[in-house]
């Protein structure tokens, strides 16, 4: 009979199959007989105490091992006939929210029609490489825009705290069906790696097309088609047809999954007078350390690098009413320029499956609320920010785009500090703490150039104050975190959306726009690959129910 047991293993034991078997037998209280199977079905590394431990769930005589094998067989929409319903779902954006919405639509027999401003993932790669070389950002094809969305050239970390939002294992299963390592079903802190993601995204496209879905690439949505109080589709501009071409893409419902960098979509809503809310977000820097140093701190100097994967960390603290936290930590990673238009400088992090670079990086972000928008006078010269502050001062009604303007203004200031390009303004951590410019910079794994800049003067004062206190606290929690070898790169500003596109709690539709399902990170209902994917599936399940009900 199948049974699950918990075992704890040292890294040395974990590396030896015989030792794992002995640990299993110890917990069972008997020897394993010939023909009995055992399989680790869940594992995590615990390095909180001096002795690093693998916590493992082992299934004895179960089916999990076989399931993992079987999931390699391509079976993306099992048991479902193709397009048995007459409904067409227009999905704007081919990021995790949009792609998983499309896969769920197919499972429910509906035709997904994906409208994506960027290019297929294979072509997108050339633009990203070109962006590093020329320092010019293509506003439709970059680290955030294009097939696979912001999730493609990412670390591909697949953990989420939003387990209440849906079936995480279904998201992981679909990744595995499309070529991800089945180990992602086992690791508590699973990741795919940016070198593997593009092929997975391309296979998802094959699935969607072969099951009757439709793609419109190079097609940027610029408006919604609204008739008789209901959203019927989108108006889009196509840029690959020998000159711009306007087209209408219509369907029975529209899932808006444009991500948190689609500022033109927020501007569209503001222009049309459709409801939007300002949403607290977070902003800060990316900190970079030698990976070996992080391994030493986290694995207590035991030189475990041979037996354990590159170490991660997760840090959080409170300073003067602001949360400060590590975000998207990439062990063995690279820092990338993640701007989506000219005149901005933004950084983010990613890593390959092997996480084998010599650097660890992580965003360190400070929460920013609408109450902070008024303190932007430090940028005095920016008319947009003056406007934000003025609106708050006279009447306290917050402009829904107030925090977006804040984000934009800081990114622009950082861009200027870089000399007007996507070089990364950088400072050594120890200099930042002393509020002095860096006369020399550490080696960095930024995909581009770093330039020395006084980040303590470039970033908003409250962000600087919070970061300084937080770094001191982090050094108490992870002794050695503050070191001559650590660098800061700016600005980590795309942590989550500064705007929410509201939706009704029950119907998931925009309160003024029936038939429109704001979805994923850009709408403010998700953060990260898995939660965005879950939200995409949830919106499609909801709209499917609504369409079938109204048809009967
Ligand atoms: C470098 C980097 C590393 C990251 N690493 C991780 C990680 O390891 N783990 C994790 O969980 N998260 C990570 N993230 C965050 C994660 O990628 C996002 O949370 C996730 O992609 C959000 O999914 P989404 O589908 O809601 O939006 P997005 O992924 O942003 O997708 C939105 C899509 O909409 C398209 N679009 C935008 N505007 C329009 C328009 N007007 N018309 C048509 N199409 C439009 C865009 O081109 C894009 O393809 C990372 C992000 C970056 C940038």
C-alpha cells in the first residue's frame, strides 16, 4: 500500500542513494523488500540552523514516480475535445496569465485568440540581444514584452504564496507537459531557468495553434470595442504588415492580461474615464554579491558548494512604516536592463537552469503607498510629479495614476543618472550606507555597462533611508551581507503594478465594462509567473460559466 513519510537528510546523505534508502527504512521500521518502490516527491533545503538539512517527503510504493515519467508524454489538454463550444475568447497579452488563460480556454472547448504586441519568442531574442548592444529599447519587443511576457527571460522561479487562487500543480503540470524538468513538481522552490523557458513557451504556442487557437503577433491593442454596454473585442495596431494597420479583433469576452509595464493600457483607461485605482507597490535597488559569499553565509561556511545548489536568501524588515524585502532573488544569476521604452532605466534579475554564474542578485524593494506620492518634491523639476503632489494637496483625491507617475519619474531620473541610456547606475553597498559616491565599482554581472552614480542622491529620500536601515538589519540577520564586495544597481521598480484595474469580486469583470476580465499582474491581481498563470485560468473558468449561462 502507498505511504508517504518524512525524512531529514544531511547533504552528504542526500547525495547517496544508499543513505536515502537507509533513512527510509529507519522511518518505516523495516527493510525495503525487493520490488518495493520509493520516490522523493517533495524536497526543500533548510539552512536556518548550523547543520543544513534536506526535508524530504518520500512516497513508498506509490504512483508518483510513474506520474512524473508519464507527464513527459505530451498531453496538454487531456480528455478534452477540441473547440466544442462556439465561443471565442480574445486574450490580450501572451505572458503567463494570457498563455494559461488560452490553455484553459482550450480545455473548456473555447477558441482562444491571442493578441500580442511583441514577437514570437524566437524573434524576440534577437531584439533583446540588440538592446544590450545598441542600448536602444524596442517598445514592443524587450525583456517584458513579446511572447511569454516578462516570464520568458526570467529566472522562472515557480513558487507562490497564492495557493488559495487555484491549482498550482496544474500550472506545474502544464509546464512539464511542455518540456520543463519534472523535478519542478518536487522542489518546493522550483525554477526553470531562462535558457529553458523560450522552448517551453514555443511549445505552448504549438499546442494552442494545433488545438484551434489563434495568434496575432506584432499587434498592439490600443482600444476596446464596446457595444451595447459590453466589450466585444479590441482595436489593435499591427506593425509588421508593411506599415501600421488597424484591425478589430472580436470575440465573446476579452481577457486583458497586458502585464504591469503596459502603461499605454492604463493611459487608455484614464483617457476613456474607465475605473482604475492607484495600488501600493515597491521600489528599490538590485543588490549583487559573489555567489560564493552567499553560499558561505547561508551554508554556514561549510564549503557545501559541491553538494548543495547555489544558496538563496529571503529577507524582510520594517522601517518607519515601510516594508523592505528581498524580491526575485537569483542565485548564480545575471542582472538585466528591463526598461520597456526610451527614457527609462530599470533593472531585474534572471538566471539559467544551472544557476552557474559567479554572482547572486536580488531586488531589495521598499513599499510605496499613495501617501508617499506627495513627498516627491525631491524631483522638483518634474512637472508630472508636481501635478501628483498638487492633486493630493487639494482635496486628497488620489489620481489613480499617481504611483505610476512616481514610478515613471524615478525611472527617468535613474536613466538621466546613467547618462541618458540603459547603462546601470551603480554604487558599492558600503558607499551607499555612508552616502558617498563610489570611486570604483565592483565587478558585476549586469548585461550592459555599469556607471558609478550616487544612488543615495538619485533615489527618493525615504527609499534611501529605508534601504540604509534595512541593509544594516539584513547584515545582522545574514552576517557578511554588508561587504565591500556587494554592489547596488538601480532601479528595481517593476516589482508589481502601481495601478489596479478593478474587477467585480464575484464575476471578475470590470465594474463598468461587462465582458472584460482584467487579469494577471498588470491588473493587480497577481505577482509572479505562477499566480499570474492561476489568475489567467481562473478568469477563463469564470467567463466560460458566464457565457454558457447567458447562452442557455
Ligand atoms: C527579468 C525578470 C525576471 C523575473 N523572474 C521571475 C521569476 O523568477 N519568477 C516569477 O514568478 N516571476 C518573475 N518575474 C515576474 C513575472 O515575469 C511576472 O510576474 C509575470 O510574467 C506576469 O505575468 P502576466 O502575464 O500578468 O504579464 P506579463 O508577463 O507582463 O505579460 C504581458 C504581455 O502582454 C503584452 N502586452 C502588453 N501591452 C499590450 C498591448 N497593448 N497589446 C497587446 N499585448 C500587450 C506584453 O508584450 C506581454 O507579452 C520576472 C520578471 C522579469 C522582468
